[in-house]
C-alpha cells in the first residue's frame, strides 16, 4: 500500500532528493579535480625520481615513500 503525502511533504521529499543530486554532482566534480591534482603531483614525483642528483640526496625511506606515493597516485587516477 502506497503512502499518502500532502503537498508540503512531497515538496520536502523533492527538496531532500535534490540535496542528494547536488551532493553527488559536486562530489563527482571534486573527485575529477582531485584526480587532476593527484596526477600532476605523482608525475612531478616521477620526474624528480628520474634525476640522479635527487635520488642520491634521498634516504632509502624517502625513496620508498615517494615510490609508494607514485603508485598510490596512479592507482587512484586509474
């Protein structure tokens, strides 16, 4: 049996639904923006890791951390 709603209740439900529409659309846009930012940053890390002087100046742990960030960034953007 379907519920009966008055006009005010229907409008409240529609407004709530469009809150969800806006949230979904905004989140997708933000994720796209995050992906662009993350891609730019992991590519920068790749560039830096291609420079011998940079790698030579890093500790082993820094190299591990940078490579992990590159891998995580690539996985996130994929």
